């Protein structure tokens, strides 16, 4: 599930890159387009960080008080 979210985020950033390329080819002032790309990349990084934190919290629930992995059998 987490990998799917990461792939979706990466696909979204690629769409933003494509939009930026299109804007830059039509615009003399590309700073706005570059800012849009940076925002998309920042959003992807934040999304990935949140997913890692969520997975770590879920994994923490699979450990006992001593930090040993619980058996799922």
C-alpha cells in the first residue's frame, strides 16, 4: 500500500515536471514554473516521510515491551 502511494506521488511530480517544461517553453519568466515544481517535490518528500512514520508506528505495534518482534503465527 505504501509503495502504491509513493508511485502515485512520483507520478504526480512527473506531471508537474511536464507542466513546468510546457510553461517554460511558452513563458519568458520561468521562475513561477520552477516554484511550482519545487512545491510538488516538497509535497512528495513530505508524503514519503509521513508514510515512513506511519509504517514505523504500525511496526512498533508488532513488538513486545522488550522490543522483540511478535510472532504472527
